[in-house]
């Protein structure tokens, strides 16, 4: 069985720690402009006359709009998926054309596009000439741009794609899940009409998402979400805002740790690793191709030593242990042969040392449990490492 090689990857830029500290301070400055001190300890609920939503929720929305330099913001139920659905539903109807990247679509986004009944047209965003040609035709009012990578080999600059769309008079809705607060500028800051993202992925409460963008689009989101049961209540909004105050620094540390982890794995610290890439496969992770096709079994072995074998919300408040997991569904749609050979690792709150130790011990367990194929090179177990207990 021949092992597939990993393509070259083009990780998105991250935020240095000092810049993240500045971002945290700026978020609190925005908060102070829209909250009096005591209001940060109070939360209301219901469809408040006039606002149509809790006053506390409206204040948090004002903070987000202020922070991202946008005209308005809306908090919605359904996390990132709900935010994308709300934004696209506010501006598109059945049969409307929508320009998207030629790549496997994130599964929940595909459901949204199918439910809206839009007519998608694919173009390779990595090909600037092809994108320009598609935009020049005048067919599209809107394009949908996913900030994080859809394919391992994606190389396009999201800001450049948004700029080309804007120059052609095409409005854009940006999926900023896995990117907002982690990259230097979000989609709306780069010229998109709206950014959509999950606050659950930013340590907020379950199910809360945000649409940040033009007043026209956001007002339509609010109008569509008129039901009391659809509102993000004041306590949820405050919970999300409190969580955001530490997210910039947390993600800067995590990004730095991921870089260190990739460098140490590439230097050969863990036997059994064949290739390493930093990549934005949904979240920013270290993609590891193993020397043997044991990737499907590695997560359960890593869990014995404290690793998380599956995500909850991809950087939700529940996730503190390093994640050892399969490749994303969209990545496997593009390259299904990676399933047996490749895992993605996210350090979450851990240091690189712990992640390397868990990976080393998990691979040693798999070496013990799986005989080498006849043509494989002989590998010697690292000395001094006791055998792991068997379940």
C-alpha cells in the first residue's frame, strides 16, 4: 500500500502575541463605549418593544460592530451555520446565482445552499484570471467566500478575492469561522458586506453565532428573526462577550504552539511521522502523515494519554486537551486516500511537549499492536519508554 503525499499548504497569517494583547484591550474599549459598568452584571430577556430583542443583546451587537468597524451586527441562534444561513437568506432567494470556490463545500454550508435553493457557480479562487473572468460576466450580485481553506492546497488570499469581487460590483458574504480573531483581519474588515462566525468556537455559549456587516443586511437578519424563540437572550450575549475578552491572546498562544509543534515534528522528534504541514483545515492545525496507515486508530490511542479523540466545537470552551482527529470531511472529499495515513492535531491549550509525548506514546502502542509489513524498514522503540497499558 503506497502512502499518499501531502500537498504544499498555504496557512493563513496569524496574530502575534503583542498584537493579540492590543486586540483584547481594544475590545474592552469598545465594550466601555456601549456598556455602563453595572450593565455588565445585568441581563434581560424577551422581545423588547422597539428593539425586538433583549437590550443586553443589542448592546453586545453594538460592541461587535464597533470592534470590526462595521455598520451593524446581529446575534443569531445556530452558531456559525445559523449565521451563514441568516446572512445568505437575507440577500438571496431561490434561483439566485451565487459565486463560490471550486472545492468541496463544508457540509452544513451545503445544506444551507440547498435549502435556500440558490444556483451556485463554481470558479477556482486560486486562479485569479478565472475569477476575474467570472466576475466580468455581470451574472452575480453575490459571492460566498470561505476564509479558512476548503482544500489542503488552497493558496488564494481571501482579501484579494474580496477586493476583486468588490471592484466588479459583486457583494460578498464571508464565512469567518475558524478565522475571526485568529487572522489579522476578518472578512468584513477586508471589504465583505458581512462576516459570519460562531461564538461557540470562541468560547461562547452553545449555539450562538454572529453576523457583522452592512446595516442593510443586518436589519434584514433582525427582521427575519422576529420570533421570541429565535432571539439570543441577554445572558447568552453577555456570556459570549465575556468569553471574547480572552480569546485573542489564547489563540495567539495556540497559533504559536502549533508552529512550534510542526517544526519539532518536522525535525524528527517523534518516530513514525513521515510528513508535516501547518494548514487551515477548518481550524489551524498540524497535519501529520504517518509512516503507516494507522490514522483511523490513532485518536483512540491518543485518548489513553489525555488527548481529545473528537472535537466539540473546534475551540469551544469544552476543549482544553490537545485534539488528535481525522481530516475534515471536505479535505477527505478532495483526497479520500488520506483517511488511513493522515491525522490533524490541534494543541488547544496544551504545550508542544505534551502533544509530542501523547503522539509518541500512541504510535508506540500502535507499533506493538500492528505487525510491520514485510517490506517496511525496521524501527527501534525509543529507549526508556515503558509499554503502555492495554485496555
